[in-house]
């Protein structure tokens, strides 16, 4: 499994992700990160299921806003 710490910075004009040695704000598995990235799951919901741990106050809500998709994703094909 891919392990490590990454700093994610975002703004209206773009975003950057890079490895870091700084302390983490959130702890989660790469599968949960993928679910949030694709827009199908909110990190706050995953935290209630004990799949994401908030290590810095406010980080969970901030991350939810960063990964928000409007409109929310929808699959219109049946397979």
C-alpha cells in the first residue's frame, strides 16, 4: 500500500499536492481518499464510519469543502 504524508493546497486558480514531513491534519486510507476525490463520499461521513480520523480541529470540514463537487457526481449508465 501507498503510505506517506502529503500536503494538499488549493485555491480557485489551482491546487498542488506534494510529499511532506509535517504532522498530519487527517489520517485515512488511500481508498477513502479516492472516494472523496471522485466525489461519491464526504470525508465527514467516512469519519462517522471511523474510516477517517481528524487530527487537527477543523481539518475535516475544510477537507470536505476542498473535495466538494457541484453538481454532485452521478452515473447515468446502467451496467
